[in-house]
C-alpha cells in the first residue's frame, strides 16, 4: 500500500521538472492526480504515461494566474474524482534580471504566476476542503523564500512562505494543513539544457551534501506532507537544500 492511497491531488505546473516528478511519485504512492499546466502537449503526454487507462490521472490545461481557470480545474476534478484531498501549488517562473532592467510588466508577471496563483488555488481548493473537513495544501517556495536572492523571484517566494502561515492559521479549524517546501538548487531541464555543467559541478562542492538535488528529493518531501504521516504539521517550512542554508 502507498501512503497516498485513496487521495485525490491537484498538482500545478506538472508537465515537466519538479511538478512531473511530484505527479509520478504521487501515482506510485496510490493517489489519483490532476496534472495542470499551460503546456497541454507535455501535460497530456505525462498523464497518459502515468496511467494509460485514464482512471488515475487527468490533465487540465491551466493558466494558474486565471481565477476562471482555477474554477474550471476544481469543477473538472470533482466531476472526475468526486473530492480533492491535496493541492500542490508547484507552478512558478524565474526572471533573471537586474532590478534596473525589470519592467513593471516583468514584475507583475512573476507576481501573478508565483504568488497570485497560490492565493487563488488556496481560495478555491480550500473551499472544497473546508466542506470536506480535511485536506493538505503544499506550497512550493524556495530557499530564496528564506534568504536573499534574485529580485522578483525572492519577493514572491517570501510571499508564498507568509501566505502559507496565514492560511494555515485560518484553515486549521477545518482540519486543513498548509505547509511550504523550500528547495535549493534542483537538477531540472532548465539546468540540463544550459551549457553550464562545470559551473554546476563547482557549485555542488559548496553544498554540505556535495550534490545538486534531484527532483525526487523534493517530491519525497511533498508526498510526505500530502500524506497522513504529516497530520500534525501545519504552517511550517520544510527545507530540501542539502544543508545549503545551514551554513
């Protein structure tokens, strides 16, 4: 038996990278998973890969910054699976620019995708969980939500961390847990596609555990928080960084 047997989870930004890793582990652990992403081709392919029968997976195309899209995701999830036990707010972007080069549109874009989407997801999925009197919400922040980093990205990840605590306090009476996960540097397609392997290897030596995280390292933490094994953890930060922020 898997630790997520019988649970229904929504995972945003799940067509590739960490999100796809979360979806893959959730299915392995017995959950039924709704994969959402703006990239329909990759999202549909992953849903079919994880469960060709379509009984355990569903893909829904979603702009996570759209309130209407969130309402549709919730509606389609309930129509397919009848309940929502877990929400993983995983979708996010990074814009690497100096503060002097950031436009207002750049800033609002990263705020909408990283921060506003988390709020909307908690609002609409949380309402379902409130009626069920149970649920677990896992918000993917970053170590940049704990320490300084790039402008825009850091700001929004700090916001996700604070939102997690505020939501945890409000939703606790309904038996809904809300926690944040703070990955360090993770081996994602973005890192692999850039010609910076020497830089990555050099940086890995500065991490106490001497390696970059694999997506599965983060997924194990997310699955734990989604499960009943974490039923007394809420409003907390869970760091997955190989000891990077311990220095």
